[in-house]
C-alpha cells in the first residue's frame, strides 16, 4: 500500500491488488495513509497456487486491474 501511495503521489497510475482475505486490512491501511486506492481483490489464498492457477487468476482480474489503473 505504501508503494502504491507513493507512486500515485508521483503521478504514476497504479492498481492495488490483494487477495480478498486482506480487504479489511488494506482499507484500514489506506485510511491511515489518507489514500484512496483503486483496489482489485482476487481469490484467496495465492501462495499455494500453481503457475496455471495464477495465470487463470490474472486473466480473470486483468480487465478490472486495467480499469483501476485508468481510473487512478
């Protein structure tokens, strides 16, 4: 979240991507930073996914991530 906030301050469009398990925590951190990111939440968990599963997750989230970047 800190990197996303700093990049946005520099005028670099970003998208914040996290698994849905961290939605409340990322909202709290964004509030603490005084930042309104354009979050994209994906399925949880991520760390145990195969390469093929990660590719499928990325494909599913791609259009939302792209829209988030454009919106920022």
